[in-house]
């Protein structure tokens, strides 16, 4: 029995797009562990081969450098015999401000291309990684999966377009699909540059002796979710028919403000008290309030989320180099 309690994917050939990225590399680990035959697909525009180097040499792990928008014969060859696709590749939120056309091409066009390949090659299951940004600024609290879609960023719009393609393929062609909406994921190997997650960005700055920068007033509420909980969510929806055709909030339900995060990380890491919080200009499209309902995924799949945010974070930050992806994680067994 694996760490995640999932054996249904053993021996199945699967694709993880964005597999060399932060979340994707953890998903590849989980799938390798349960005995799936894993194809890690990444164009390395954001992912890094160092994130999956510890999996190289495993007979059930294979890396393919490829863009999800590629519709050539090379993509056809990759899809031969595939049972399940975990589509985690994405143009991230901050990047969309720089190049919204590429954002649309990847998040919508890439999903459509993969769905077409899925149907062409008789793939059984398609799991789409989406985002809470499809809801826009929440108007209903707690926010369930039935909340109206009113995205306020290019990223939210393009990811919602990807969701709609997934839904169409389920409704028109009977494809077994599930959508997982991610919220504020944290954990080892999270990108710490300006396109990364706030936990890793704060960590990088503090360990470099720089003040953490909070954009706007800092009272924005986030629902930080442990990356390994998302791995389990992916494995469970891929093997449980109750998830067919559904979309789930994959979020811890934890509520932490950005100010609280910055203060807490300073308490953990800045032993001399030399640093303080700086405030910058608000980010365009930044959502202020999250109160995410996760009852549907907990009830349908029996999934539990890490509730001890500070305890988990404190333990994870005990190895800063590993958290920032500077050292190799232990090889999955």
C-alpha cells in the first residue's frame, strides 16, 4: 500500500503535463510510488529537470520535453497506450500579465489539444488542474463549486476556458474527466522567483537578508494547501468513478492573511529580528478574500487536508535548500 493509499493506477501508463514543475514533480513522485508508468511532459519554460532528477533511472519514469500545444506526430507517439492524463501544465498568473496571448494559447489551447489527443488515442481518464481564480472575487462565502464564474484576470479567464473544453468533452463524447481547482499551494520545490508562490518568495528574500514585500495592504486572505494533499486528490479522482464529470475545490479551507504569513515566517526564520515587512503597490487582479468550501471532495473521496499550516510550514522550512529546490529530494521507494 502506498503513502497515499492508492493502488488503482499500478501498471497504468499516465502522462503528467507540467511534470517538471512544482506541483507536477510531486505528482510524478506519487505516481511512480504507486507503480504507474509515468511520462513526465514539460517544455521547461517554467519546470526544471532538477525537480525530477531523483526519479531518473526508475524504470517507470520517463521524461519528455514537449509543449502541450504540440499537435505533431511526436505527440501522437507519446500518447500511444496512455490510460490517464493529469494536465498540470499552465501559464501562471503573473506571466499572463506579460503575454496574455501565450496565456490563452497554453491554458485554453493546450487543454483542447490534449483533449483531442485523449479522444484520438482512447485515453480512459483526463484530470484537469484548474484554479480558484475562475470564480473571480468571491461573492458567496464559503465558496462552493456552484459559485458563479466571474474571473478578474487573464489567467482566470484562460483557465476557465480550459475547464469549459474539459466539460464539453465529457458531455459530448462521454470522456471520463475531473477538474481540480487548486488554491495557494505550498511545499518543497515551489518556484521562488517573481513568478512563484508567496511562501517561497518570502522564504528566498528572508534567507537572503531582505525584507518580505507584501503587495497592497496585506489583509488578503488565502487558503494555503499542502502540495502532497493535491497529489492524493489527483490519485483519488483518477481511480474513483464518483469523480466522473465533476469539478472540486482542492483547498485546505485554512484562512491566513498575507500579513500573517509574512509575520509568521519572520518569526520562524529571522532569529535576530533584523527584518520587517515592506509594502508594495497592489497587484492587478489580486483577489482579497478566500473562504473555500471543500466539503464535496471530502465527502465524495474521503480526502482530508493538512490543517496544521504553521506546524507543517515550520517543519518544511527546517530544510530551506530542499524547500527552494536547491538539493535533491530523497528518491521515492
